[in-house]
């Protein structure tokens, strides 16, 4: 059995990672049933959540040989930032549900792995706390647009102070999807919303519930310019699932497109994220970078997403499970397992660099 130790980031274990899909079963007894249900579930019948992973089977990579590939290099650049691998810890709420260190442990693990981190508005650690750990490492802040503009300004100020590389505006969550495990477990997201600390909600006459629950601000394209003008940061739009929305967001000033269906937690019956990526990438036509997430469990999944148009690939739940099992070392080890699988897949497809991967030919039924 691996021995647990404790450092400044809470209990840590140098866990072995056979593959990402095995982590959920290992993490389930470590995380409380309500908390595990919240992290693991999709909406309604879970169709879209399942398809996010199974749809990767419909993408076939065509390997090239005799191309002189030796020790592939998966380093890449995203929005002017150098990364050891084109991976992102996709923003997930309340990481203390998985481990006491929460976003601090996530930030430490991402930093050690040399990958990008994104922190949720509904984080269980403040932006400042996370920034203190990720100092010098690539970091983005994900924004759920609150009803109160003053609170939004507070969040943007904190993100700018933390040297966030961009603001990720989540556009597909004006309300939550119907998630039955939460009903069965009588579970509501527990713990503090740390980013509310330090902000006087009395300024707008509402409490934390009034800032978000059933009172999300109406989202429209004008928000892109408004957020960019105030924050002076690039605005990336998350939740894009159609070419039309990608084009409209870019024309309204978006600096990036984030292809995602929220891990299948919103509209059940939407297509798998990977199914929508090729058409969106065609519409974007390299005008802005593309982030992708949805069901990624293998290094080959990362290659397929890159080949179909992504520049950065997000992974969500597996990092939460790694955090639960091993703290920041678990996060790092999950990233390292993916990086190892990416190296193998790059070698076997004849790709020396990520640029080569993005030029790789795939056979797919998607258009």
C-alpha cells in the first residue's frame, strides 16, 4: 500500500495510475457519496456524458511510418504561454469535495506537470490563494456571470491581480441541468464559495444565493466586449457547440473558443463534444485558439482532439479523482500518465511535434 504523507498542501500520496478510467472506482470510497455523485454525474439519463467518451471510437487516426520520429516533443504554446503538454485542468467547482487542499492542490499538481490550470468561480479556495501557489505557472479564471456587476468586477480584478492569462466565460449554464444523483443523495454543493470572501454582498443588497442561484445574468454577445474592456484580458467563450455560435462570438470580440458541453451535465441529448469539434474548427479557421473538453480519458483522445482542430485539451473529472487519491501528487501523476500515453501515440502516428499532430489525417463520420 502506498504510504500517505502530509505537506503544506495536505495529505499526499504518490499514486500509481494505470489509466484514467480506473480512477473513478478508486476515488469513490474516498469521496463522500453525495460529493462523488455531484462530481461524477451527468444530467438526465447521462447519454451525452457517456457519448463524450464513446464518440472518440468513431475517430480513426491514420499512422504514418518511416518519418524519423524519435523522442516526440509535446511541448506547445497557447496564447503566448509555453506548456510541457497541450493539457488543461478544466474548471470544476469546489475541489475541496475531493481533497482538503482543493484548488491549491490542483494548482500545485498542474504546475509540477507543466500544464495549464483553470479555476472555477465556484472554487473552494480564493483566486489569491490559488495564485500564490501557481505563481509563474500558466493560469486562467473561469467566470460564471453573476447578476451583480459589482461582484463581477471584483472577480475580474482578482483574476487580473493573479496574472490570469485569460477569462473563460461559461455561456452554457444559465441554469443547471437536471442531475438525479443530487436528488437521490439530497445533495447540494457544500462548503464555502471562497471567492465570495472579501466581497461585501451587502453592496448590492443580495447574499450569495442572490448572486447566482436562479438569478444568473442574461448572457448575450455584448458581454464579451464589456468583460474585455473592464478586465483588459482575453475573453474565451466556453460552451460553444455550433459553428454559428463560434463565428458570432469571434465577431463580437472573443479571443478564444472553448468547445464543451459541460461534461454532459447540462443538456442531455446534445452531441458528444468531439462530434461538434470539426465543424467548429472549420468555422473558426485558425482566427483564434480553440480549447476542447469532453470525455477525454486517453492520450489518443488528446491526439484526436488536436487533429480535429483543438489547440488545448481539457480534462476534468480524472483530475478530481487524482486529487482525491493523492493530493497534488495525484494530479501530477494523472497528467504524467496522459503525457506518457501522448508520447506513445505521437511515436506510433509518426508525429514529432504537436504541430505534426494537428496536421494528422483522421477518418471520422463527423462533418
